[in-house]
C-alpha cells in the first residue's frame, strides 16, 4: 500500500515532469493564427478573393486571372485561368466553377476536353479536364508536368491557352488565347499565406453527375 508520503512524492514527480510542457502549450494557445478575414484584392493581373466559413473559420481562397479564357454566356459558365494548390505545388489550372446543369457543352468538355497551356518560350503541356464537384477543372498531370508548371509560372510574363475537344469553340488549329501576367510572385505568396492547406477536391455529387450524364445522352439523341 502506498503511504501518504509516497503518494505526495509521486504527485510531485508527476507535476515536475509536466511543468516543461506547460509553456509550450501556453505558447501554442497564444500564438495561434486568428481566422482570416474577407479578402478581395487585385495584385497585378491577378484577382485574389477569400471568403471565410463562419462555422469552421476556414478561408476558401480563389486566385484567378482578371481576364477570361472564355467569358460566360447565358446558361454557360466561363472558363478562367486560376492557381490552385495541388499536391503542395501552386500550379495553373483552367476552371469553370459551379456549372449549371443546362450547360451541356461544359459537361462534354469535362469528359473529353484538354487545355493546352504554354509559358513562352517554354514548350506547351496538356492539362486533362475533369469534374470536381460541380466545377470543371483542367490541371497539369501529377509529376513532371505539374512540377514544370509550378516552376515556370512565377517568372512568366504571358501565357497561351487553347481548349481542345468536344464542348469547345475551336480545335487543335485554333489560335490560342494570350493573357499577360504581372505581379505573379506577389500574388502566389499572398495566396499561399491565406490558404496554405486547401481541402482535397470534392467528388462529383452522385445525383447531379447522373443528371448531367442523362442530359448529355439526350443531347446526342439517346
């Protein structure tokens, strides 16, 4: 049986072992970053917008070029050049966010399309398109293309973009869209500070994806 003196000694030893941890805990509590506020700013040719989820205090940030790759039309979401954190790398993507189900052409593009992107004078690379939630996203392939895109983006002064596949207004011989780039390094640094760890892209909602496929089948007369 443990005596009172032995119990006090054990308690003192336990307290002494915990004391070194207390300052670290206190520091972690007092230095935690406050939730990000709403952000809406222009940096060079880039537009950075962050909205805070009041439930989770998480900032959802979008870094988008000021000019459209393909502007929106009635019932059709526009295509924009964005920067996303994919696998820890900030890479360019072409995205059409929150597509309406009536926009069948964007759905076809998600199934068959590719975005060609080039930072002259470097050679171009292709970015396959796909659905992420209700958004179309064309992103560099993981590995060599993603690494090269992340390396070339900060110092580029212009970018050439061409959409290829069904659901586009052109083809392999169509003249690419040229967008000027300025303030990219500053915009990337700001974006990285505000949204260092983005959530993984959501899977396509089953019901909406099924309805989109049904609309595509009706479009082709099936």
